[in-house]
């Protein structure tokens, strides 16, 4: 076996092209959101087969403006107190904007194998009060979108996809992050493509697109479509120059992020191909290992990382396993932040939780190790060797 010193969680995915793109922006003198961001948005939307993309300074900001936009759309807007179904396991900023906008969160347990919604539990959780479902494809693995879209259309429920962990994944041949009315992505450093920090919202709805652009940008009217459906232009240019129509934010990305995003997007499919090859190796090594539950792929995962849950039916000491990983320099983390119900922040939320048995098992018995857009089969062998005796 080749000698491995370290199995890291995150690695740089840039080549000289990204550096050159950043330098071109620095030389241009135009740094704040402009043509590079616009070009990235257009290319990103085209690549995923949707009409509109709005870039923001992070995936968390993408979630924030996506939630906000649903409060300001004309027909059937969300209102404070509306019930939203969310999975127990996701990143904290999937939930925070929902709470901040006064929504009532109803937590649904996950499936221990896919780590996404337990669809049976999701169906049970729907009531006449359910206004929205937030679907999160965990660590590259698509949700069961056939069932979820059916549930939403039959019950007139809005589908919000937080796809921040699963860029490039596909369900029934269609990209995740294209099933929702709004769909969010992250281009943070450790994600499938990196613009240092960054995020995007995708939508096919022109009203929402214009709301997102205003909400990202002080809530003003600059950079609205010419015939934007969300306001009517008046003929006094003095007042039109600074005209505020929504309680928005400044969540704009920079031109450097846009320019780097354009270069990275061209590499996305190649990156995912390599991630999938690494995954094949991981799955082959661990699939029959009854000590661990590894993530069961649904559709085509973009394999953000490799999850391992210590089988709760066996008497294995989790602390000892994690110490082994530490001693071997194998970086690892709790799965996507774990069960949010077990975090202190939950005391601020207005929420309902029925059961979270599987989310607790993933929280207390699970961890993930990194995947990368280059060949890491030697590192996966090293992980396998390290965990041979635990
Ligand atoms: C599911 C999910 N949503 C939102 C985010 C937030 O993205 P960002 O770190 O770009 O703010 C993350 C971050 O990893 C995430 O995993």
C-alpha cells in the first residue's frame, strides 16, 4: 500500500486558470458585482437547465434570499406562522432563515441509509397547514424527488431545495437543485466547485428571480429586468436612482468570485466523474462491512464525502474509533452538523418534532471523511486499513 500521511477533508481545486481569472479582475479595476457575476449566473443556469440564477456571497445567503422571496411573491406568499417541513439533519443555515422569517418548523426524521428524508415519515408529517417542504440532498446524495414532487403537487405545497451539498448530482437523469420553486447552491471552498465563498439560487419563476435580485442588493430597483414584474418604473430618474422596494440586504458577490466561478463551472463534470470513481472504490471496500452503515446512493450522487455510521446494534466504542482516525491523521466531522434538535440554538425556534430516532443515531454514531476531485483511492485504502481492527 502506498504510504499516506494524511487524509484531509478539504483541498484546493484551483489551477492556474482560476488565478489568472482573479488577476484579470484585479487588473480591470471593476471589483464589485458586474459582468463576470452575470456571466457566471447565465452559464450556471444554462448548465443546469433552468431559466434564472442569482449569485450571492454564500450558500447561507442564498437560503436567506430564497426564503425571503417567497414572502414577497404576489400569489400565495408565505406568511409568518406557516408550517414548513424540514429534515432533522442539515446545515444550520438551512434552518435559521426559516426561523428568522417566523415560520414554524416541523422536523422529520431521516432514513438511516440515504441520510435524506424518510419519505414515509415525510408523508405522515404533511397536514392541511403544511405550506412548504425543504428538501436537502445530503452530501451529494439525491432525495427521493419522484415521491417528494408528487407529495408537493398533490397537496399544493411549495418545494424548496437546499442543494448546497449536492451540486452535479442527478435524480432520474435530472440535476438536483432543479426540482424546487427555488433551489440553492453553495460554492464555498470545500464544495464541488469553489469561489472561496459563494452561493446561488436557481428558479424558473421570473417574479422570484427579480425579487431575489432586489433582496440581494439593498432591496433596491437597480439591476431589475427592464419590464420587471415586481415594480413599475416612474419617470423621475433622480428618485429612481435610489429606489427601495423591499426590506433587503447586501449579500452581493464580488467580480473575483464570478470570474473564478466561470472557470470552475467548466470543470464541474470532470470533478464529479472523479468523485464518483473514488466513491466506487469506497463502496466496494465497505459495502459488506457490517460494523458500518455507509450512505446508500439514490440516483447519481455527486459524492461530497463518505459517511460512516457505527452500527448501533454492535458494541463498538465510538470514541475509540474516532481516536484511531485522529491518530492516523484522517480528518472527519459529524455528518452535516448532525441533528439540529441536539444543538443549543433549537431553544430559539418555534418548532414541532415528532421523532428523530435515525437522526440521533447519525448524530451520535456517525462521521464523514472527505472526497476530492482527484484520485484518492490510496487514501481510501488507508482508511480501510486503519479501521481493520477497532
Ligand atoms: C445543506 C447546506 N445548506 C447551506 C449551507 C451553507 O453554505 P455556505 O457555507 O456557502 O454558507 C451548507 C454549507 O455547507 C450546507 O451544507
